[in-house]
């Protein structure tokens, strides 16, 4: 119960938290979900939303019919990868000293 109180929103009274905790048969996760009004989505729904968002982003940024745009996009991806890899190696080098 103490963990639930620590993780509950600040604007909820302890008495209300106890009622919700007992309503959820003292299940901590279900109680926190109720307290924060978190909507639990099905894994299939989340995956579908992510796929739709990725498709929308790809369509918005990438013109499949223009070869120049295609190669510009490939160059941008490779440049971003190189920059990230260089930053990662620099972090590793800094940690080894």
C-alpha cells in the first residue's frame, strides 16, 4: 500500500487511494492504472498504430518516384548513422580513460 501511495497522483487523498486499492483486490498495478486513468491498449492495437505512423512518416518524407530524392534520403540515413556511431565511439573512448 505504501508503494501505491508513493506512486499515486498528488491530488488524490489517501482514503480514496485505499478505497481503489481494496476495489482492485490489493493489486498494485490495477490500482495505479485506475489512479492515473491509464488506458491499457491491446498489443495488436499498439502495433497497428505504430505501423500506421511509420507509413505516414515514410510517405510524407519520401518520394518513391524521384531517384534523386531516393538517393538523398539514403545519404541522409547514412550520414545520421555515421554521426551517431562517431558519438557512440567517442562515449566509449571517454569511459575507458
